[in-house]
């Protein structure tokens, strides 16, 4: 695609913001919606969402189906689906620990050192667990 550059000359650039925003707004939001619930899912079941992510990247970059996608995902700063799931879970835990997550999520996090059924270890002083404790 030919566009005018900053100096007024004609340049070629496949990564334009035309079409990028709808892809990010629709496809990526649907991929990220509740993906923290997919933690521990078998790798072969993550193939379908990964294919959707790859198709979105190819659409934005203007690549053919036979072109390699790994470099394109890296250039867009997009994580692969298993890494997106881990990142989302890490963000939820971080927000829960620091008090910026919703209360119902923060209540599920308990310090490992505060759980009486676990033997005390020096390594558990500042660690958290997502073990759900029943109310007395």
C-alpha cells in the first residue's frame, strides 16, 4: 500500500492503523475475555484460539496464510495464546494482592503463611495462594 511519508515522499508500509483498531477491538477482546479460566487447558485445545490470533495478525499485516507469523506477532507485541492466558492470570493476581481487583477476587487470595494446614516454610513468608478457604 502506498502512502505519503513524513517528508512527502511515497513509501510502502504494510502496518498502517487502517484496519488495526477494529481487529484489536473485536478479535483480541474476544480472545482475552475470561481467558484466565483456560489455565491448565490441554495444549491441543488452544489451537483454535491461536489460529484466530494468527489470522488477525495476518489480516493486519497483509500476509498470506503460508507466511510465517511468529515475527509478525512479535512486531505487534502480541503474546501467543498460552502466554496471554498466563499474563492475564498474573495481572489478576497482582491486582488482587495490591487491592485494585474487585473484592470478590481479592477475597479468594490468601497468603500461604496464613493458611494453618500448610507447614511453615521460610520460602512461604511473602507468597500467596489461590486456595479457596471455606468460611468458618
